[in-house]
C-alpha cells in the first residue's frame, strides 16, 4: 500500500540535480533567521530531506553524504564543528537500515517510525550539548515533533514530483 489512493504508482528515476537541489533548499531553509519560540519549534529541514532520500534512494544518499551535509550545516549554523555531522550520520544509518521497512508502510505508519529516527538524531544534539555545556536543553525535542510533522508534506511533495502520470484508459 503506497499511500492514500491505494493504486500502484510508477515513479520517474530521480536525477542527481533534483536530490542536490532539494538538499540545498533544505540547507537554505535551516539558515533562515528564526527567533524566540519559532527558533525552538523550527524543524530540521535538512534532517527530514536527508531521511527521505536515505529511505527512498539508499544507494545514492547514505551515511557519507549525510556526514558531508552535516559538516556544511555546522559551518552554516556556526555550531560546534561535527555536531550536525554526527547527528545526520545517525539519521542516515537509521534511514538506510530501515529503508525497506519504511517504504512498506503507509504514510501514517511511516510517521511513527520517522519520529523514532528523528528522536535519536535530536538525542545526539542534546548529548553533544550536554557534554559541551554541562546541561541538557530539552527544547531540542520540540523541533523533533515539528520535523516529524513535516515528514507528511515533504513525502507528498517529493512523491508527486516523481510520479508519472498514467492514463487509466
């Protein structure tokens, strides 16, 4: 059962340009100047996009690319060098290992599995922050909830961009 309509879908092959464009767009969305409560609730766009590609194209987007994107995110965010790289590596490992399992479920069931993977990613953020500053920032986990809620529109958007239109007649 792919998604809501219960019809088997034919997907176009994904171009490298499309993958790169989606990741760069997510990096730019993460770089927006968020403040106050919005900063706490900000989803990690890069994590959601990387998780999507790790589950749908695990041979093309994996742990190594996620680590490199994490280094770029560390530089762009001016955070502790390697923090995003480590967390995105954990995310990619979970996405690649569970890719067949996630694609087997419908979107609602995928969301619960994605929440666990994103929770482990945010736990890495919290542990690194705890090791550096001596305290756990629990607000990191609110971003995990909004990132999980972002999984549904991202999946619909990417699937609709890849779906071939087949005449049913």
